[in-house]
């Protein structure tokens, strides 16, 4: 007889870990499926100063490692694999992986979002050769060198600050004349002597002979194009939801973010969503963890109602 999980969680980030912890602690047979690196984007964020109760100098990798261990201690199982399709019409759901399939009574989608690329010439050719989307992963490669950060939101500004621990100079290129990041992050960046800001500019090209050597910048107000030598380019211009495998099966907004109610229920019975993948105001580790806990409890109530005929009102 096929093993049927009570809860199958797609995505091994803070939302997925939190859901796994709460589901397993509730004695539900639970599995988390992750196609990439465990911990999600949070595992590539060095500083998590705004996570309540964090230890002194907290780091994303350490917090994600602790979350995974905690979920595992209650019995959560972990599978490396990519979910490429779903069958969700029946009470028993089927998750189609690139290799094999998994059956479950409920599904929690916690796949989060991925970094958006610039689309500039040379970007893909030099990816991993000076072009990066993760400061935590690659900052040490640029010790005592000069790097450029592209973007003006919280992630771009915070990662620029982190990069100053390694690089001699960090130039932040932003298409507007002010940052969209929080005031505290902006104040910290603008008072950092290693950070240089290039306003009203976009990247036209990233160039180099097998490794990044520089970028071509265009001033959006004057149209002037200039060469800007650099040893590395860190791109933080936004994210997109990882929801393609569920397209057409559950309601999403125009960008592909999943629509849920306050209990993380989607438009499909027995399918829930948590974390950065869903339509929401704030995408942070703390809100992802909260979503995961709610989704797990909602999944538990759904199982009790559909399989054991107990009625809950949530």
C-alpha cells in the first residue's frame, strides 16, 4: 500500500520549517520537499536583526539550521526533489516530482520566491564568474576588491552593508534618486564610508573576458552611458513567486502569488499556502514562520473534518 502523508510541504524555508514543526508536533505524518538549498532565501541572508528574540549577531544560515533541526526532532521527513505538477481534485492529493510522486491528504505550498535577473547583456554569461545574487554565499570571494550592488530596496541596501565587511568599496546603483529601503537600513548605508551610491542609473551591460571586469551604466535622466570598472556585480532587483507548478489549479494574482484567506487556505480544498509565495503585505522570516504555523494547524483541522468527521470553526 502506498504511503500517504498527512501533510506534504513544498519548500524548505522558514514557512516550510515552521509548518513541518507544527504539523509533526501535532502527530501528523509530515514531509518537506525542497528542490534547492535548504533554508530558502533566509539561508543566504547573513544578518537577521529584526527577528524577535534572535541571539546576538544572528545569521540566516544558523537560524534556518536550527529550524530544520527542530522540525526533524518532532519527526518531519525531508526529501530533495522538485515538484513539477499536482493532482488536487480528490481527497488524496498527488505531488508529481521529476522522479516519482508523493501522496498526501493535504498540501502546504511554501516555495517562496526567487531572485529576478537584470536581463542585461553579459549577465547570464558571467553568472558565477563575478555576477552573484547572494552576498552571504559569495562575499568572501571579493575580499579587498570593489563590487557593485544593483537595487534600492531593503535587500539591496542590507546586502551592500554586509559586503562592506569584505570589499574595499561597494557601489550601489539605483534607478531612482532615493532608496525604497527602511530608514534604519538607509541611514546605516549612507553613513558607511565604504558605500558609494550612483543614483538615477541602470545597468546596460555587464562585461568581462571570462570574469566580470566592469559594467556600462546609463543615466536615466541624461541618457549618458559610462563605463564603470568593478570586480563583481551583486543583483538585488526583486523577486518572483515560484508557483508555476500550481498554475491553473489554484487562484493567484497577476504576478503568480497565491491568494489565501487568513487561515492560509487557498481556493482548492486541502491545499494551503504560506510565506513569501502568497499575496501579503510583508515578506519577512517572521511572517513566513507565522504563516507556516497557521497553515499546519489549518491542515490539521481539515484532516479532522474530512477524514474523521469532526467539525472545527477557524
